[in-house]
């Protein structure tokens, strides 16, 4: 790729004149509220963390969590161990009856860890495929849950874009239209302003980042890679209609040395190395550059071993840092004996994340065998796991959870309707009564009401069956169903 070339100095006086002209012709819109982005509401949207205090004790109702104090405090210890990188390659098991918050605990752990620590969720049944081996899917997900922070000092141009001026020339290959020969870009920091001339390939990278005037970007001189950091911070008050990430204008010179930190996973490196005709030239960043290539070949254990050697080399040299993450396997009882045997080996490997299992099964058969075992997990693997137990919710706790869910879904509900749902949840399940919230709200709107009443909830309960009532109906009408 061509390098960024030819820096053209701009005087500060010309820059000030240009800003004055822009201020004369600009139109300011005041007192306009920022657009609110509508987000999809999922099962665990209301969760913001584990809800622990500074000493690590669980607050009864906090961060969207209600009850389960012992389980949350245990998860808090797990989070501390993960952050200190002292628990990689170990296993945690969440057990409890359905609807007691096992998946919620795992997602709350991911919230506590933050975006820098990889968290990859999967379901046990995902391993069954007609195209890929079960063990290959497990290992791929293991590698997705292990992050790598690569640090490198690069020469870059960084600043706020003040000008983008393409220079067009006649197409030398004939035909109609013109082509871009080079592009002049103005960059501004708090110290100085400069113009740089870039080639069409770098300009194409700039367009892919959707960078416009007023954005803060940096351009790597050696590769021409462009990264958009966000809108200039001073525009936040000027343009209230924008829904953007804002960042301050950089200090210092436009041309500077910058430490670039790139977060990738071991799986990304495996995929990049599996492609043919890759010339790394000893540069880990060139491997990352191969990620956008469409061609993909099979990833073997031998190839993963070579990647591990390369990663160890860069860790020893201080260029990269390993970040063990979390692999969450829900419905672990769906795995068979082959998968469990592979997990025993994978947990002992040098590069292994912390693995969190979750199951709602009691003593049942291990898939692929005739052996009965607790939670459907072989005893040799079960012996390696720290077990966190979740307990059934009380009526009062269910009422609090329903109240939080109603608030998240923007549903207004009367107290007696909430009390009825809580008692109904004790007889059936928490999942069932949470599912009834939205249909009850729809019935309320059809009747012309803005608040869900007890009548709406009872009517909705007569229209739907929970799992226990459905099972009773099947038993009573067993002869009428096909066998």
C-alpha cells in the first residue's frame, strides 16, 4: 500500500480566516433535544452487573438483580479472580431449577468484566452440526474467549479533519469520467494545523470509516490504515441533533508517534493463519490485516500450535498481552461423552479461558452413555468444577423482578395485578409470568386502558398455558393424542 506523503504547511492566519467565514455562514439550531436511540429489549436487558457493594456483599435489589445473594457474591469472587488472571483454565458450574437466574448471572459477570475481556456465550446443542466436528466447534469457541492485546508504536498523522479536497484528472485508460489522483486532507490539533496529501487507496480507507469534516482520525504512515475516533468534542453543543461518540481534539503535533493497542482473539489469528499465501514477515499486525480476506481453510491443531508459538514470542517480547476471557456454555447437559472428554483436555491446555457451565437438570443420563450422573455431567469433569447454586425466588422477590421488567418494557401495571402475577409465578414459573406481561399490556390497550389491570392479567392467563397445566392436560387426554 502506498504511503502517506508530502506534508503541506498551512499558516494559522489562513485557518482563522476560514473559521471566521464558516461562522458567518453557519446556522445554529438551539433548544433541540437529542434523538433517542430505540434499543431492542431482550430477556436480560435490565441487568447492569452483579449488584455488589465495595466489600463484595450483595445488595438485595441492585443493578437489575433481585435476591440470589450467595450466588452473586460467589460470582463477585470469580470476577476478581478473572481480572487478576488467576483462574484461567478452570470451570464454574451454575445449577438450579429453571428460571432462577443462571444465565443472568453469567451475563452479569460479562457486564462486570467490561468490553476488554472476551465473553463468548454458546448453548450445548450448538456443537451438533453436519458440517463441522463437535470438538472443532468447542475449540473454536475456546479460542474466541481468549483475547490478545497487541501494542505497537507507529508513526501516524492524527487530528480533526478540517478539509477533504480530491484532485481529479482525466482517465488515462480512456472512457468517460475522471479519476482521483490524490486527495488533500487538512488535520488540526490544539497545537498546529497541517495539510497532507494521500493516495487514492488511503482515501478509500477514509471513506470506509465514513469520516467527514469535524471527525477526529489517525492515519498510519506505514500502511495507510485510517481509524475514526469520533466527532470533535466542541461540536457536541453546536449540533444537538447528532447521536455520536465524541472525543477531544488531540494535543501536540499532527505528525507523531502513537502507541496503537489492538484487541483480537486467538481465533482471529487462527483464521488469518489458515489462509494460503500469507506473508507475515515477522509482523503480528500483518496477520491481523488478513482477517478481511474471504478465503478460509480448515484450522488444524498443528496450525493452532504454530499460532501459540508466535503468541508466546510476542508476549515474551512485551509486544502483546494475553487476556483470558470467559466461555459460557448453557444447557451443558446437551453435550455428549465425546465433548466432555475433549473439555477435560482443553481445560488443561496452556491457552484456556475460564469456562462457565449452566444446567437445570438433576440426576440424568450422560449423552452417549448409559451412565446416570448428577446434572448429566461425568463425575471426573464434575470434580474439577466450582459449583454455584441458585435458589427458587420467593413471592416478594418475584414481585420485585416483575416490577423491574415492567419498567424496562415501559408497562404500567396495578399493584393487585402485580401481586396476582407473583402468586401465579410461585405455582407455575417466573418465566411464564414474565411472558404474560406483554400480552396483558396489549389486552389493556385494546380495551382502551393505559394501565394493566387485574382483569387483563386473569384474561391473559386463561388464554395461555404454562408447562405444568399443559402436562396435566396431556395426561387427562392421553388417549386422544397420537403415540
